[in-house]
C-alpha cells in the first residue's frame, strides 16, 4: 500500500511541473550550468522507509543547507553556552550574505546567515583545517546514511568568487568572533557548501533530525538530542531567510534552503523531506521547492501545529481472529505519518493475511489525507486478491460522504470478522487462498 503515498507525492510533484519562475545563483559561476528542469522530492519516515519522486537521485551541492548541521556539531563539540557567546539566535531581517553583526553583541545574529555559519565552522574543535572539515564531512555522511563527497568544480568556482564572504570573515575576526585564521576558516566553509547531496540524502539528514539525532537507517546516533532541539528551533525561526514568516505559517516545519536549489524540512518525531529544483526567488529559496513543500504540508497535513499529538498515534495491538484474518487496533491521533505506518504494516503482513480488519473506534482525531489512505487500503488489497474492512461504530473516522469511496465499514469487530470469514470461504478454492 506504499503506492498510495507514492501516488500522492507523484501528483504533488506533477502539480508544479510547469513552474519555471526564478533564476540560478549566478554569483557562483558553476551553479549556472545545472539543468533547470530537474525537480526531485524524497520523504523519509523515522523508521527509515523512503519515498522518492522525480529526480530524487540527482546530485547538487548542499550550500546553505549545511549551516544547521555545522551549528549542531558545534553545539555538541563545545556546548551551548560557548556557542551562544559567538552566535545569536535571533532572525536578522537582512539578506543571508549581509556584512553585518548584532549592534550590541558584535556577533552574528544567527547561524543560518553566512556570518553565523562561518563562525560556526570556527567553533568546531579541531587540530587543523583538514581535521575540522573531516569532522564535518563525517557528520554529514552519518546523517545522510552514506559517504558524501565534495564537488571540486563548485568548490573551486565558489572559492574564486568569494570576496563577500571573505569580507564577512575578516569582519568577524575584527570583533573577536573568529579565533583562527579567517582564510582557513573560510576555506572549510566553502568546502562544506560544495558537498554533493541528492533529495534522498536531504530527506535522510532531515529524518535523522526528526528522530532526535539517530539515523533511521543505521540506527546510530549522529548528534545529541539537545543539539537537535536547539538546531530545529533556530531553523524554524531563521531557516528560510526573509521568507521565514511566510514559511512558518504556510508550511510549518523547521527547514533550511540552499542556493544550490535544495530545501530540507523536518517534522519532528515523524519524517524528513528533501526537495530539489534549482531556480531561486529573490531570497535565495527554490521557487518550485517552496511550492512543493506548501502542497505537501497542506495535502498531507504536516504543519507542526496540526500534528502535536501524532506521536500517540500507533497500532495498539494486532490479533489473529481466524486463519489468515487479522485485526489491527488503532488509537490516538491518526494523521499522515500514523496512517502511513499502519497501512505499511498491513502491507508487510499481506503474505500471511488475506483479510485485514482495521479497528479505529479508539482513534481520537483524523484528517482527510488519513481518511483517503484508509479508504484506499481496500483497493490496494483487492488488487492483490486480498480484502480489507474498517470497524468504525460511530462513523467518526469514516463519516458517510467523506473520502471513503470503496471502503467497507462495520459497526463491530464481530460483524467484520463474520464478513471476513465469508470472504475467506468464497476464496477457499481459489489461488488466492492458502490454508
């Protein structure tokens, strides 16, 4: 039944296929050579399951999406108090590459602008610039779940056109923010921005943050929960530059964009998203990427204020009530991530189960996307010679007239089991029945 979610993602990407607004980041010459038609989307659940759509395997450079990860590494390396003496956490209200610091503290206003990101690089405890970059690359790779590499062409291009960042680095040195050589710090910063990733990599990195610092695929902790919490907080308020207010209200997930065309978004406790489309708006955010994320949030119900209780949504219990007939008891709030998890569990069990009964009377709340997914469960099962029923006594979860076309709903588990036995008896002599 993963095809239900896959279809939603494919439709959302197709909805924005004709968007051609924006321009490439021409101040880095190498970035002007990319294919502007490329568009990729990946979504990774915190159990490591990945959905990909479009050009999700296309590589591009991470650019400013690197900033929250280096900031998190600095927090883990020297502690929050030490980092706070060098980098603030307030929105700047200025372009990301502004040559400025806070009027009072003379430190960068936050780690998501270039000044703060350069300062964060300098705070990674290391014996040399090479050691510092090695730590950064190892950490990014641990979050992505594979070994990442630098795009040497983009690195050279950005280094050759880096006068503005050089001015920022020397300004930071003059205010005592940088203790190391500004050129060496800046070289590490430029190199980290040139690390190649895909939309799938970004989804994995985001999912690692969503899971509190543990990579869902490897199961290994990459960063501490405290560093993740602090980083996600700053991403929410500062991650999308001058568009952050609009992003928070319309999308509602901690996020970071990069002038390479990528966007990384995190729904804590549930999933990570990676999007790629290289044409940018005036603030340096991917035009099509932002639109895709807005549609994802609206159509899948991913705004963080809509999913505060989603962690309670789970399969409460399963029980086999007859040969190849299984009841799944759901409870809590059933939104996108919970519905996806429940249906994928049913799909994984399908080799041993011919009739799946979802008992949803204990579900507290449900949104339209979850209703549509539950309704689609039966169609998916039917396509493989199986059957699926819902038990919803008060029709709260699947009210009459909702997105329930094709769903078969019973008032009691006993009624659903009786129907399941009848289905099984009909199928006993067919190739679909074993037992």
